[in-house]
C-alpha cells in the first residue's frame, strides 16, 4: 500500500510539473523577435536637368566634416533619383556632406562628357530615427584637356 501511495504522489507531482511548464511558457518570447535598429537616415535626391550618357563611373556618397564615409557609396545611375544612406547612431561630428564623385579607378581622359555637382552640406546635431534630405544638381562639365 505504501508503494502505491508513493507512486501515486510521484505521478501527481510529475503531472503537475508538466502542466505547470506547459502553461507557464511565455507565448510572446516563443516567436522570434524582430528588433528594429534605430539609426539615422540620409536621403539624397539627384535632380538631373538634361539626359546624359555617362561613360565614367560616379558615386553618390555622404561624409562627415573630416571626409569619413558614414555609409558605403552608391553607384550613380542617371535613371535613379533617390539614394538612401543609414548611419548607426549616435552621430559623430556636426556636419554631413552629400556629394557626387568620379570613381578613382577610371581614366578621366577616356570620356568626353563629365558631370559634377556642388556638395550639399547639413549642420547637425543628427538625431536617431530621423531622416535628413540632401539635393544634388549635376551639371555637364567641359571635357578634360589632355595637356
């Protein structure tokens, strides 16, 4: 009789522990959580007034006041108007400069048409979870002299 009581008590204890484990699970933490990274967003709009065929490679980039890139440069495509860059916050530095630059690994004398744009500068502070807009207006430059 004692053995039956001990097995009954142990069986009840195991059943209660299993039931407690099933009902105490946190359903919110069972699903993978998507964490939203808070960063600073820079949106560069390129307004090209005339259609131009490019034979050189150009990049759109955003830097700080020391020339440090805040994100990877993006290849300029004349058919694309908006470029988005993100920076992990908090922002270091007080300036952000959006610019159009020619790739360093191309021969500038090979192409008869060059474009350039005045850099757009914004003064900070640059706050987390905010978007800052820049506008670049490329113009066609005279061909580079070979002399």
